[in-house]
C-alpha cells in the first residue's frame, strides 16, 4: 500500500488479529494448551510479516501528530521514537502496550520498514497474549463457571446482570421444590429505611501493643439461619392471633418483628444458606487435601462463589427497588448484628479485667458490623493471640 501521510485515529482491530485472538483463546481456555496458543500466535505474526500489511490496522503511539513532522518522514520519526523507547527490550508481562492505530493517507509510498512493522506486530501480539495471561492468573473463567454452577445462572447473565438474579434463581429453584409460588412484585418508591450495622467509635491513637481482632464468621447468614428469618416465616400480630400461636412457637426480633420458629416451619432462605455454607465448608476441606494445581483453582473458585452467594442473600432482602424486598428480614438481621456486637464489647471488657485476675483491663478500641478490635494490654503477641482464641471459644458457646 502506498501513502503520503499518516493520521492517528481510534483503535479498530483488524480481522486477522481478531481471528488470532479467538484461536488463542480457544487453545488456552478450552484445550488448556498455553504453549500451543503462544506457538500459534508467533506463527501468525511471522506470516503477517511476510506479506503486505494494511497499515490502517496497526498499533502505534498516539504521541506523534501530523503537525509534529513532515508526512513523508512519518516512518522515520516513528522508528526513531520506538527505538529510543524500546531499545534492548523484549516483550514481557508488565510492558506497556500502545493503544492507538495509524491510518493511511491518499497515495504515496509504503510507510515504515520491516523493523518498525515487526515492532508494531510484536505489540499487537502482546496486546492479545497478556490478557490471556491475566485471565488465567486471576482464574476469571474458573470463578465464573463455579458461580454459574452454584447459582444456576448463565455465564451471560453473570457478566451483564447484578447480584439479585443469583439469589432469585436459587429462590425459584427452592420454591419449586417446596411447591411455593413467588408473587409478582411491581416495585415501590424505595423510601422506607432501616437501621444498618453498628460501628463502635474508634479510640484514635498509635498502638504499639498487639491488637486482637475478633470476627464473626458469616455473621448475617448465620443470623438468618439461627433465627429462621424468611419470607415464609414472617408473622404479623394479626396472624399470631388468628393461628393462636404460643410464645414458644415464634420469636420476636430486637426491632419488633415476628418470625415462626424452625420447629414448625423451616424457612426457604435458611435452607438455601445452610446448603451454601455446608458446600463451602466441604470445598475448603477438599482444597486442603487436593494436590493438583488446576483442581485447587477450581475448588478455590467454588468456595469463593459459595461465599459471595451466601453473603448476597441479606442484601437481596434489603434492596428496596429489587425483585423481592422485605425490610422486616433485613432490619431484623442488622438488629441482631448490632446486639451481638454490643454484647461482644460488654463481655470482653467485663471478663478480661484486673478485677478478674488479669494483668490489664481489656479495651475494645473499634468495632464494625461483624468484628471488634481488642487491646488486651499485653505486649506479647503470643499472649494476645491466646486470649483472642480463648474469647473465640467462649463466644461459640455463648452464641
């Protein structure tokens, strides 16, 4: 191709490079053959360099503008810029990749030399190969596949939709098993609000002594399971009177809502959460025993998907403009959470004090949602960890 000048335009990958990327993706993700993907890409680039190149599809730097140099010297300026910047370097993970292309003018001669065209082609190769490396490194495909398997949602919906469809899919699956019908919700104004989690005011300062962090594992899912919080167990005072329920058959939450106890009816949401958390526990146990690296990645992706799904259930009930909001559930969850955090603070400071034979008075210096940070007063890290472990065992029995 002959041209008189060059013009920088927005990027538009050529069909050849797009086809190379698709083939590399297939070899890497479907055939699990990264070496084959690299070999194919190198061969494609080699074939590219042996033929005429449509320079309107090549990647170069956007720093060169037509006003900076004569059009007939474009390839010289480009080569000098690239040589100066990239002298003695080889493409590797972490290199910067230019994201601009050049477009041929009308007539003239072919811009560039084999050396500059090769450099541009190498950048295109890097641009195609490095995302594949990142895709494999971050286990994106594995995580998405496991999330789809756990929630029953297609890959397309996982990439384009939010969290609610994942919970809704699991809820629909469970309601079908139990012969329930989910009502159609047309949406509201979303003006109602409920009180959120507790944040204990931090005691600001620099702490040279060890600070122990006490964290509730899966706090909100655990609350929903322990107190049987669900759409199918929610009661009103009128329903309690109509069904002649006794106080031992239902529970009243700290914010004044009523829910049927699991001895009479197990809620759908608690069942979903129990299945998710038990499956995650099994996946983590299998992960510890597994030796194959690929299977370890799959198991890690599975436990992560299960964790995210379990934590999304509470948010699903509290989304006021969502598919099926129920503020009675979400407000009860946060109310129980606030109560537990406050109880934790009181118990720690009451138990670990000089009056009970300890060397120092423990102080909760900060707390947020599902964890508290405790200054036991000891300067020894091992002792602080031992006290934290002891308190952890106490709360397991207490709650």
